[in-house]
C-alpha cells in the first residue's frame, strides 16, 4: 500500500471521532468563509442587477450628457438618426408652497424636466396610479405635443444659433458675448402638473393637489413620485425630487445661458444597434463637442465603484476574521498534536517516517477544513439569497436573485488556503520531534521548527490568500494598506504578548498567593495569553480605530466645519441680478465673508496635448477627468490662497490663458509649471498653461476651485455666479426668506442642512463598519474559547492539586478571575494603542485631520476586553472548578 493511501486510510479512521478538539477550528472557518461568501454574493447580486437594469437606470442604451447647453441641431440630428431619443433636463431649484395665493414654506429640490418620450425604458411609479402624461399636463397639454415654449427654451433653435455665434467668432478674444442675454420667458399661463416625492410634501406641509411655485410657474401636485427609474444615474441629491414637463420647465424662467443645468439626451438603439459603433461615429463626427457619453453597461459608474469598494472592504474584514480564526486553528492543531502525542510516538516507534505522520494528520485537518468551508459557503449563499428575496424591494439598488459561483469559489479557496497556512507549521514541527521528545513537549517545549519545504508551503498558502485578495480588489492601494495594517497588528500584538510574558517572568514573586498564581498562569508553558491577546486584540483594534475615526470625522463635520463653512451657498446668480443680489446681502449687518465668484463648468479633455482618456493619471486623481468640473477666473489672487509653486499672473494680464491648479491634482496628473491643460467649455476647447500650483483645502466648506483661469477668453463665456456668506444664526432665516422671495431662480443651499445630511450618512457608514468589526471580535471570541478549552486539562490538574492542599473553590475562582481580568485589560489596552495608531495614521494621511479620542469609547473598549475575557474564561473553566479531586486522582 502506498504511503498516500495508507495516510488516507488512517486519517479516515481518525475522523470517526468526529470534530472532537476541532470545534473552535471548525466554527472559525465557517464564520470567516460565510462572511466572505455573503459579501461576495450580495455584491455580485447588486452588480448583476445594475447590469441587467442598466438601460433602465441610465434611461436609454446611451446617454449623451452636457452641462449648460443642449445638443446643437446637427448633433441632435446625428443622435436621432441612430434611434429613438428623449431629452431630460436636470437642475436644482427652489420650490415654494402656495396657500391662499401667498408663498409659504420653501425647499431646495432636484428638478427634472422630461419630454413626452420619457422614459425610454422602465416606468415611473406614481400614487395614485395614472399616466405620466396626464400627471404633467398643463392647461393646453403642452407635454403631449411638445410645446412651443420648449422649442424656444432648450431645443435646437435660438440657443444653438447664439452658441454658434459665440464659439465661432472671428476674434479670439471676443469668442463669447460679454453679457449673455436671457432667453425669452413666456407668461406663466395655466397651472401645470408636477409629481413630487412625499418628503417634499411633508416639508412644505402640502397634500396631493396642493400648489407649488417653481421659478415663475405654478404647479399642482398631481401625484406622489414612488419610483423614478433613472434616479440612480443622477448622482448625489441635496433635496427631494420633482418631475415636470420640459414645456413647464421652459415657463419657469430658470433656463438661462450659463445656468448650471444638466442636459441628458437618451438614445434607444434599434434591435441589433451597436453602442461601440455609435461611440466611434460620434467621436469621429464631433470630436470637440465636449459631451460625456455613457452606455447601459456603465449606467451608474459611481455606484458600481462604491459597491465594489465596500465589497472589498468587507471581504478584507472576512479575511481578518479568517486570520484571527487561523490563530485559533494553529492553537487547535497544537492541542490536537498534544492529545495525539502518544499516537504519534507509537507510530514513529513502529517505524513510520515523519512524512507519513505529517500526511495522516494533515489530511485529517484539511478534511475538516473542507467540510467547514463547504458549510460556510452554503451558509453565506443561503443568507445572501434570503436577503435579496426578503429585502430586495428595500435595497437602494436592483438585486439579481441567483447563486453566484465566482464569490463562493473564492470564499472556499480562502478557507482552504487559510487552514493550510495555519495548520502546516505545528504539524511540521510535530513531524520533526523524536518519540521521547513528544512526551516531554508539554513541560519542556522543543525549540525545533519544521523543515524548510513545509514552512515554504505554509508561506505559499498565505501568499496565495493575499494574492487572491489583491486580485479581486478594485483598489490595490487600499487593499495593500488594509493587509499591511492587519499583518502589522498581528505582529505588534504578538510581540506585545511575548514582551508581556517576558516582563512577568522577571517580576519578583508577589506576597499574596492569588496574584502570584495568576501571573504564573500567564507565563507557564501552554498558556493562552498570546493567542488571546492576538485574536481578541485584533478585533478590538479594528473597533477602536473605527470608533476614533468616526469621532474625528464627526467632530470635524459638527464642530470645526460649522465654524469655518459659510451659512449659505447661492448658485445660479445671473449677471443681471448680481448687483441687486449684493445689495440684498449687504442689508444684513451680521453678514460677513461674502464672496461672489463667476462659475463655469468645463471638462478636461487633454493634458499636454494627450487626450485625457490616454493620459497617465494616478487613480486618486482620475475623478477630475470623469465629467465636468467647476472652474472660475480671477484677475487678482483670491484671499487665503496658498501658492506652493509659481506665482499669480499680473492683475491686467490679457495674454494666452494661464491656469492655477490644485497641487495634489497636479501631482496625480504628473503636471508641472509650464505644462498645458485643455478644457472644453460649452463645446469650445481652451488650452491653458499652468502658471502656479495651490494647496486647496476642501475641509473648510468654503468656495474652492481646483482650477482658476486668467481672464481674457474664459470671462467672455456665458456664466452665472456662485456666492457664499456667513451670517449670525438670528439672521439665517430672514436672509433665507429675503433671497428666496426676491430671487426665486437662485438656488439657495443651507449649509447646516447639508451638514446634517452628511452627518446622517457618516453615522450609517460608521454603524456598518462597526458591525463588520464585530465579526472579527466574534472570531476572536471563538479563538479565546479555543485557547481556554485547550488548556482545560491543565486547569483541571491545577484545581485538583490546589483543592488537595486546602484551597477552596472561591479561592481558585479568584485566581482564575484575576488572571483573565489581567489578560483582558492588557488586551484592551494594547488594542486601544494599535487602533489609535491606525486611526491617527489614517486621520493625518487620508483626511488631514488631528485624531479625536472619545474617552468614554476608550473605557468601553478596555472594559469590553476585560469583560469578554473574564466571562468566557470563567464559563469554560467552571468544569475544572466543579470537578471532584478524588475522581481526578483516581484517573491519574
């Protein structure tokens, strides 16, 4: 019989005893594998749902997005030649509740104007159920027939002719008209219909059928918006959503040249139509259009990226749980070898070589690991399936109900490789010990290690785990940092535990017997001190880091940010209203730090002449190339500007366009002084040379632009103004009323409302991360239970001896309680230190904030470590305390 067959036969016989001694090992693997399977399955369910519903979420097979302007007649004709189209116009605006002809409460809203073809895919959910056309109809039902106002306001007519004149003028300086004219706004006319979210009705104290005013147009709430199929592709919302017709939007007077308006033209391709062919033809026909083309396969790229990043983070948390479980696995295997000492010695005495001994027990361990991994995979798949089945309607994204083999296979591989990495070293060590040495190993541990091939195999298994984690990660840097911190935490806690044992050994004996015995128990051979400190400490470290980071960010949002951020942001102030707006703000004596700045949207299309899509840009700077960015111009250096390289241009400079760029962004784009950036503004490319680099601090909440251009060309572009102001709390509501009453077309954003929304979002994220960290703590508790259980035989022996010499059960209990309390307190303190160090590093490097320590949370973390260790330790060792000495002495 071959060695492999013999080993398999003997391993199968050993397995007849079941999971005896491997229950903690088994539970740890099931937990870690299940977490990874759940996270991977849910992420794939959401991503698959995004892919399956891409055209619904996008609103078409292709979406052509522009800021400030709609398509020109030629562009529209080109897109329409490829299929059926629908135009959606989105902007932020103010909605006013009307009661008895008077404007009452008002609210910032996300306003969407839709044409009769909307939606090309999916359907709009309304309560009560009625057609969107009837809900949005005006007095003459312009929604159904398109409306002359829509044609005048934002289709191919006058605006396109104005744009052509602006962008193709003969003079390079007079490219844009110096004073962009307002579009003609027709009379208010009949009341139009609107569908709104219930949140808006609640905030404005309205009911269905109530009246709203948006801009210069009155609207009657025809229905409550319960489902907006393309909402996800719209990005972050600052207010409730409202849908009206494009005809009604034209009547509001909000559409003016230079206003911050998003135009999205959706295209439904005919059967067999090719997205790739459309992209190729569009870029060839209109290379300088400045539009952003998205397709159904990338309907919500930000959401897709967020799901993947959260999935990777939670997968890494699952791997951390597996790593903690691995500590327990190593402990379990060592305890297993201890129990099998006689069997191993007998096999070796009968002539079995070390390889056969290793194979027998390795196959047994891996068979148990395989069973645990299979159960973990099945449990994870079942839980993910149930979550989608039971709560799919409540998820913010459509989820595909299915079993996904890829994440389940990955979870199984993680489980098996982790088991191999942690079980090979103790088995390889037992392989090398002579039969006589095995019997002495309990009281005089042999220093001999396993042979190099076995250590290399364990290292390879560990490296494969890391390689798989990095291979599936969309953020290599984040994963590397997380893994480095986890490994660093394990190493630091292991060294701290070893140092603790060394220090305790060198302490002079204490006079009182209970503390002396407790400290001796922590340093004796086979002590669980190191396993407890590493396993439980890693989970508590993660919890400590998350708690400190949460407190740091919350302190910035709720403390520092309100102290530096303005009270209001005012968007879309038109040039004709600018001076009147200034005077209105000046009426308030407490108004300070008032700043009104021109704002234009533009897209970076080339860096040093290289198209943005092919430019070498760091991952953390790629965001600046994804869509339009806010830009401004300034003749003089703005206040509080921190120039790091270069200098500002002269106040009367009128030469080629110069650019002041954020220094961090320049570093990510590998740009320096003298390099060029090409911007597409309203369809015209403007090339600027970098004149200086600045430190831009976004944490203050004040106005910040990553790009500031010199006047000369950009100031001739149609644009509106952005303004910010700080005011005393007593004047906030009067200023809000004054601005919104006199300038209904200006979007007014209360910063404190935004901070409240941001704080709520941060609280939810922190709660989720804390819940994830509890998984690692649960894994640590399993290891704690395993470590204490592994030493139960020694505890039984100790308690028997102490009872024989006269110790009472209460005295023995006091020794054990003191030992576990000391271990728990040390673990909590070390975890706090490791967590604080991690949080400090992240705070400074990522958020550029000083860490804020919540001492109440600190006490809870240390107290939690003490309590968990004490309760579980005493619960497990109660068996040893209850054992009768006579029975134990007879069994010796």
